[in-house]
């Protein structure tokens, strides 16, 4: 059964509309995934920034105490209180940012007593140096136990950063995949729409030419009949 020109035009319109709908839904889904993954990538960068800030603040607390113990200059110890506040801020920020990750939360719960213990030791060294002088704290500085505590803290932070870096790689890959999927959907949809448009044009042109030819033949026949 031959379809009328109006039917063919309607089918072409429906096919084009269906293609646009498929492309729109696919692109929307890919864009949603891309936005979500981009947010997670940003979140991971924040965790890494605060982890590095915690490590730097701890190192700064060590350096401040060392400078004060060696020189006895109070200028070295003045920033100490602000540094301890920075350490607490960085820790609480990490705790909030990793609330969705039980593995990272456990690391932070493990590291908190170590940090508190280390800060307590540093505060004690500062107090001893202020009260009794350099000789009383020299032995504490070469004590291996303090070094082990510092290494344990650094290891926990390193493990935390390593886990976040792995997540960053995965989330970046997911974002790039979503971008490729969106581009592919748009490209494929555009090509399909172009092909449908060309095919519709060819079919309708052929139908119009056929109709025109039939009309001309009918006119000639009518003319001969009239004669």
C-alpha cells in the first residue's frame, strides 16, 4: 500500500522528533553524570588540600618548637597557638568532607589521638625549655619514641591522600567518559537527523515529480479527448 504525501511528511516529522528526544535524553543523562562527577572531583581536591594543610601545620608546629628549644627566642613560639588552631581546623574539615567514606573516617579517628599526643609532647617541650633551659630538653629531642609517633602520623595522612588520589583518578575517568558519551550522542543524533532529512527530501521530491508527471499526462489525455 502506497502512502500519501501527507503521511510520509508526518512520519518524517515523527522520526525527527524521536531522534531529537533520544539525543536530548542521552545528553541530559551524560551531562548530569558529568556534573556529579565534577563535584566529586572538586570534593576530592578539597580533601587533598586539607590533608596537605594538616601535614604542613604539624610540620610547622615541629619547626616552631625546635626553633624555640634551640634558641630560647620567644618570637619562635608566638605562632604556636595559631598553628594548633589550624591543625584542629584542618582535622575537622577532613572529618566533615569524608563523612561519606568509612575508611577515611577510621583513619581520621586513628590519627586524632596521635596528633593530640604529639601536640602534648611539643607543648611540654616548650614549657620545659622555658622553665629549665636547653639541657633539660636535649634528651627528649633525640628520643626515638617521638620520631616513631611523628612517622605514624605522617603514614596515616599519606594513606589518606593515597586513597583520595585513587578516587580522583576514577572520578576524572568517569567525567571524561560522560563527556565522550554526550559528544557521541550529539554527533550520532545529528547524523541521523541529517540522514532522515535527506531521505525525506528525496522521497517527497520523487513523489512530487511522480504526481506532477501524472498530472501532466492527465492534462494531455484530457486535451486529446477534447479534440
